[in-house]
């Protein structure tokens, strides 16, 4: 893992540490979770764009596919 440094108000940091302690975790772990979620937003947006583009090539005739149809391998 790589270390990074942030600057924030001392009172804000202490309040965040206190909250993390109450949740039986660390501020570092909370930040790692936030960073992962933040990075995944971009990945999710890209996936939606790809699905939208692929949707242009698929015709369903206006009906939803059944579960079996969705699972069918071609």
C-alpha cells in the first residue's frame, strides 16, 4: 500500500477519529473504504455507458427477457 497525506482542520480530524472509535474501526480504514467507493463510481458510470451503447444493438421488441432467456448461453 502507498501512504498519502491530507490536510484538514484539527477539530474535524479529531471528530472523525472519535466517530471511527465508536464504530470500532480506524480513521484510516474508513478512509480506505471511502476511497474505494469513490473510485468505483467512475467504474460504474463507465459500465453504464457501455451497456447503453450495447443496448443500441439489441432489439427486444419492447418486452422484457425472461430469467431463462437471460441465463441462456449462445
